[in-house]
C-alpha cells in the first residue's frame, strides 16, 4: 500500500473530483469519458453519484501534496483497518 498508484481509473477520479470541487455540482453525465457501445448509463450514473466525496478528497489531497499524499492516505486507511480487525479479534478472544 506504500507503492505507486496503479489504478487505471485514478486520473478519472481526480478529474471528476476537480470538476465537482470547481463547479460545486455533481455532473449529470460524465464529461471526460468518450461513450462507447460497452458503457452502460447505469454504471456511469453510479460512479458519478456514489464516489463523489472520495473523488473530491483525492483531488484536494493530490493538488496539495501530490501522489505521496494519496499513497499515505491509502496506507493509513489500510493500517487502521488491520488494527480494527486485530482489536476486534483480540477483544473477542478475551
């Protein structure tokens, strides 16, 4: 989780976060992806309406700290998740 960002959708999430932050509005249609025969409208709507908080957070973090900020956020989130599982398991075994 401290390695490079390998998600091919990450630039899409950054640009969508920038769009939402600058326009103060969630776009009704994807302004960045060229529509092809395989893209479903339901999936596009889901991506635009469900991930907007994370996209804005990624954009703000990336614009202030660069990729290292997002990498650290990812590693801190993963570490917190592992700690919560360990804490829950330890509490259950007592």
